[in-house]
C-alpha cells in the first residue's frame, strides 16, 4: 500500500506501510496531518482514520529545531497544492469539508512523443475518402439547392463565431476552470503531456458536473477545450487508480495534437464512422505511450466500461477472454460499423496488445 502525506501544501510520497509508520513514530506525520493512500476517496486527517489504518503518534515529543532528518525523508513533490489562500470578503462554510484538501499526484514523467508515429494504419486513406465524399456532397448540394447552400456556407463563419462565443461562455459559467490554483495536479498533468507532445496550442480544461464517467475534447474557433466530468475524476480517485485519469487526459490531448477537433475534421469523423474509430485507436495509443504502462491504460478504459464502483470486483482474466471473443465475432464487427467509437472491449484488448 502506498501512503502520501501533505506538508505545507506539498504532496509527499509514496511510502510503504513500514516507512509511513516510521514517519508517524518520529512525529513527522501527526494526528492533524492530511494523509492519503491507495483506495481512499480523498485526503483525510491521520488522526481520524480507523485504528487499524492510523499510525499512532509517539508519546515523546520531537523538538523540530534539533531533530535530525529522518533517513529516506522525501524531497518535496514537483506539484504542490496552493500554499496561499486568496482573500475574499465572505466566509465559506467549512463544516464537513476541507479547503486545503490535497489532490493525488497523477503526472507521469517521460520523454517526448511524436504523435504522428501512433496514427492508426488506414487513417490516411479513410481521411481522403471522407474528404472526397464531403467535397462531392457539397458540390451536389450547391447544384440542387440552386446556390442556396453556397450562400449558407459563406455566412457560416459568422454564425459559427456566435455559437463559439455562446458555447465558451456557457462552459466558463457552469464548469470549474482547471489552473495552477484550481486542481493543480490536473493542470500539471495537462501541461506535462502538452510539453511531451510538443503541443503549442492553448488548452482550457474544465471540470463539469455530469452523472457519466466521460471526457471530451472540443474546439471553438482557435480555443481548444477539454471537459472532464466530476464522476470521471471521482471514479479514478475512489477506485485507487489516479493514473487512469492521466490516461484519459492524454487521450483527449492526443485528439487535439492530431487535429481531430477541428470543425471539418470532426464533422468527417462523425459522418464517416470508420475514420472516427481509427481516430479513437490513435488517441488510445498515444495516451498509453504517455502514461507508459499498459495497466494504467487498461484501467482507464475499464473505468469507462464498468464504472469505478465495480472496478475492484472485475475478474481481469475473464474480461480479457470476453474481449478476445468480441474480437473474433463477425457480428460484433458488423455492429461496430455503425459506431463512431470502437467497442470498448476491442479498445481494452488493443492497449494490451500494444508494444
């Protein structure tokens, strides 16, 4: 079991049970220290944990001024929770929740990745086919409508500008904008993945309330937006799989990096469903490379498949066997043709086979 504790707004860890017990005995971790371990839904006061989980503080007090450093004491984590609180002219009700709650580290370090190397085979041909069909359809539509469609296309940029402004205002007014002082661990993960993908474009990330475990990347004009549902974030943390969230974030950033979110490109992938499925496989491959671990990628997709509540009860061998059956079933292949996304079990099997 991996343990973390918060010190001055910084997340320190992970520590094994034995190392964490030494920290508690030395007085580094106290009853009023916020701690978190695998499987916990959120950071909790060490003293409020059940006795079987809490590490009891020692009777003797440690004089911090003369105490020697603990062997193996960690250096501060790269990502810190805010140490200062912005001043407001109102008081927040603090009963039942904690303003200094610390978020688990989800950032995965690694080398730079060329997204183009992970594009699914056949994507180029599918893109050309979609473009050709769209071009023929547009010309035919202009001819049949006696030029009315052409006029509509000419006015489309103005109409699209209005819709973009309205959509961005709606998101900014109903979601929580992720930044250095708001969900900093998510922000750090996004910025780290952007750097590794050499993604120069700005990406705004919002947490939105929804009763589904999902995420979405969209583009409004030049603004790229990633939406993460609260159930998705809670599910990854409550299931003890915080890096599954990193995989899903990487998946959405991969769509942006490969220019899947543009108006015309997203229209093509929506209407030519084979292209949409290939795009999803490409994004999965890039996200798996970003997190650098098949199990993290697998868990990210498994949470989307079964939800976080039942995740720990899933028999992995059984679901992999089921995924192989789906892969070989000709009717599954026919059913998938009508979908813009591959069947989730096909995606699960694909990340296991990768590399």
